[in-house]
C-alpha cells in the first residue's frame, strides 16, 4: 500500500512540475494572475507587492479621483513622510470600507486621505474584491502566483487582460498623473454620472462605517472633495444636489473626528484643466495638490 502511495505521489509531482514551471514563466513574463474584475486594482496590488510596501504614515485611498489628482512628488517633498497612493478607479465608498481594515492591518497608517467626488457614491460594491481581501497576507506578498489556481481563470483570459489593459504608468508612490493631449480630450473615463442613485445612501452609510473605524483606531481621516468641472449643466447634477452631497459628507466625516476639506472652486479650476467631468489632468492635479499642502501641513505632524 505504501509503495502505491509513493508511486502515485511521484507521478503527481512529475505531472505538476511542468505545470507550475509554465505558470511561473507566465508570471515572470508579466502575465500576472487575475485577482479581481478590476485590471487597475490588480495592477496596483502587484505594484505594492513589487515595491515591498511594509508601512506608510500617510495612505491615500479612493477611486480614480484619488489616483489621478494627488501629485505624489509634491506630497512626499512637502510632508516628508512615508506615503503611498492605493487609489484605483471604480472604487465606491462601499469598496473602500471593505478594504480599509485589511489596509490598516497591513500598512499601519497614521493618516488616511480620501480625495473624492460624487462618482464614489453611485454604485453597489464590487464583490470580487473579497477574493483578494480574504487571502492571507503572506500569499499576497510572497506567492501571488497562487491566484492562477484559486480563481480558475483561463490562460486566454490572463493574456487577453494584459493585451487589453489601459496603458497606465504608476509613479513610485502609486499615483498616476493623467496626461492627455489637448486634441484628445475625450471622455475616456466614461464618467457621466447620474446622481443620486439607489446605492447612494448605502455609500453614505459605508463612509460613516469607514470614518468610525479609523477614529476607533486613532487614525486621522482627511476627506477631500475634489473639484468638479464648471460646466455642470451637462453633468446632470444641479448645484443644489451637489451642495446637499457636500453637506452630507462633511457631517459624516466630522461626526467621526475626521477632517473635511472642500476644493470645489470654479474660480480656480477652469474647464480646460479637466478630462471629462470629474478628473483633473496632471496640470490641474498639481494646482490642486499645491492648494492642499498648507492644509495638510496643519493636520499631519
């Protein structure tokens, strides 16, 4: 009996070695596993793994608003603190709430910055993030190849995702300046938002949960309202609705000991600085970050 078990085990190992070698070569060639249904989120998590991020004092968290509109170099230069931008497009407030516990346990921030707009409050949660969140930290940090087998994605899907991926270049702190030529200012981000939606109240509730959790962990939340393109007439959102949203976020954040900052100022942020309705180009992001720095210096010690 023992001999049969030994022979079976040996045959199994002989069979598995070339399979494992193939996937390792696939990984080394840049065809990384699929963690979630968000290509950018997966790219960001691989960047965190490759950078060996162990801890940060300042964590930026959010959607593409956070990803594009915080200039990493200015933040690092002026605040002189360990910093990383964990922003990923499409994240809703419900997703940020689901992610925050794992991020805090892994990276131990003292401050969490969320650069936000109404587009963060319009959709349901992305359940595929749980696939990544609930995986042990050691596997995520040292054995991401595990996800080739956990998720059962075909090789065709893995290769197709890499080929079809938007060519986004992250800086060394996880940010991604949005550089679009003036002749190509198309709505590439598909950010035409109807607001509010049936999911908006749930997203407000999850902002409340996130802010409460951070307050309980003695971590300072800094919630920043990002500028919105001045031509609001075609955003389907009236100024009254925007003001109601601003007031709701301010009340939730400040109730939980956070800091609320609103940078939506049409006098500073002209339409020419935007791509679409909610996203600033790199030139606009520099202006915004420079405006934020004095406020952040008063908060971050």
